C-alpha cells in the first residue's frame, strides 16, 4: 500500500509549487537588490563638495577709508575703516533675506521684517537674533580676497601694514 508521500503530485500541486517558487524567488531577488543598493550607498563617500567662494575685491590701497563696498552678486559687504578692512555677509540672521546698505543710516536694513544692523554688523533693531556674519578676509597677490564660505571671528579686522 502506498503512503500519501509516495504518490506523484497532482497537476494542481505542481502548479502551486511552481507559483510558490516564483513568489519566493521574486522576494529573494527584491531583498538582494535592496541589500546591493544599501551596500553601494554605504561605499559611496557621503561628502558634499562646495564650490570655492573666494573672490578678489581689488587692491586695498584703492579703497578709501569710510567706503562700504556692496557686492550684490556675492551678497557681501566689505567695509574700510581707519585701521583696516572687515567683510560681512549680507544675509540677514533672522530668516535669511538679503539686507541692503543704507549710507545715510550708516548701517544695513533687512526689508523682510525690518531688522537693522550697525556698520559693524551688530543688531540695532528688529527680530534678528545675531549680528551679520563676518567673513574671512586676506590679501593675496596685492588683492583683497573675501572667502564668503568661511566665517571669521565676530571682531575680525584685516589690519593693513603701516
Ligand atoms: S529675514 Fe531679515 S528681518 Fe526677517
């Protein structure tokens, strides 16, 4: 007498097995693809390459004391004082609008919510929580160079040799 396991599978059972094999293979394939994608993502360096934001402004001796250079495209101000230069980001520290220079007020104004900044970048009014960011300044090949991607100390001043 033959046991149930000795019997040949019916067509319906074969079809069911083929279907389960197909579903199982598909699931394994999907898992394999997911693992491969995760591995590739892990291997790839997770680095953000930023463009160089340095630019030359001109020769320091060509900028008279009391001048405020408004560099609209770069969103930067360069201020010449008696002792030297400093650079400020024109981006408002409240919500990031672009400030504008107001010569008669001797300061900067943000048109979005009315923040005001003194010529040194400190807040004098409005909702801005902090001073305008000072930017790194240097002299290279006799040119004043601003690095708009590199904040400097809040009192940073590029002094000129006497
Ligand atoms: S973004 Fe400048 S005051 Fe709000």
